[in-house]
């Protein structure tokens, strides 16, 4: 998350006329649920985006109402945000609105905004007329409860019509037919230096104190033992005695004299093997132009 935030700030600085701000995902989700009208474009890593796009769709009435576009430089793919909905397969129940709106986004993307506008407004007119699938149907508000096929037929019947209460959509023909080519900025290469290694262990033979004392004896001329962490928290040295630890441990060794080589790493792993320690993976710790490219354990 920290790297994503850093890159976002760097790109945002290139567009000073666009207002931007940062929210941690938990409070951001709360604000989205409470005041969605305050948000325009939300930039997130994939997992957060997958979750909050469903939240945003549900705020409108149903997760079945939203379409999505995945647009790359040379290819694009369009779908409903909820995916394939296998629990509803073959039952004539699923709300097809999300898939229809995915198709609308596709039509705009390929330069057919007039067709997209006709389909979108027919969908809005159908919803406005109270023709609803099970996820939207509400006594006293809806006029007819329909299945997937019947809903699609209702949209087809309304092609060419525009909603009267809901806001009709209009797609700009000139904008829709102009797909700007993405330009990528090439950054100069940065000096990468290997300055340490995290060795991950599967170990159940004692406490963090026991493991730390064992690791103290594994330092080499090139690599010095620094700490043990469990679940991202430093547990040796100088940790709280009440700290809960898992069976997997991260053991950090740092360069004794600035930088190390792959040979130094192999020599250290040989000492782990000789000590009977089951290492399950390693992660190299590097700097880039002298800037740390790895995270510190909590408490480090």
C-alpha cells in the first residue's frame, strides 16, 4: 500500500489541476457508504477495487446494476462487476443490468455512442417503470417482478425511449470516438545494492528467545544477525514476553560492510542447514540509489 500511495502522489503531481486526496481503505469505505456523492474517480489496488466496487454498486440498490471496463493499451474487456454469479446460473433470476451496462461501456469504447445511449436509456426507462428482478423488487414501489429473460425483453421493448424521472444519459460522440494513446514515462535506471536478507523458517522447537539465541551464532563475516519477527512484529531481541508467535519466523541479517553478494547469501544458508533449521524461503533486501526498498518490522 505504501508503494502504491507513493506512485499515486508522483503521478498526481503531474496533474496539478486535478484535486486529489488519500484515504486509508477502512475509513475510505465508510465514507463511500455514507457520502458516495463526494467521490468521483477512486484509484485503488485490485483487491480494494474489487471490494469497494461491489459496495458502490450495492449502494445504488444491487450489485447486479453495475458494469465494468478493463481497458489496456491494445485490448479491452467488459463485464458485470459481480462476475459469473454461478449461484444464479440456469434459474432465470440474475439481474442482467450489469452485463448490459458492461456492453454499453464497450459500445462507447469502440466508437458507437449513439447505440450505447439508446440501450442505456432503455434500461433506465425499464427500471423507472418498476420492472425489476428479484434483487430490486419491492412491494409498493415495483410494478412487476420478472426474471432475466423477461427483463431483457422489457429493455428491448423500450429501445428508443428515454426515462422521464431518472436522468437520461447522453454520450458525447466526438469524445467517444477519440481514444487517446497512452504515453509512458521511462525512468532512468536506479543503482540497486543488496544489503541484507530475510530468511523465513518453519520452526516449532521453542520460544522466540530460544530461536534468537541460536541465530546469534550464525552471523558471518559478511552478514550480521539483526532480529526475528513473527506476523510482521519484532519478537527478538527486546520484545514483549506476552507476544503471540506463529510457527513461521522471519530472520533478518544485514550486511556487515555496506553490501553483500549472492555468494554471501549462499554461505549463510549453509550455516542454517548445518544448524538443522528448516528455511522455506528468502527475500533479498535491497536499496535503490541508497533508498531502502524493503519494509521494517513493527518495532524495528
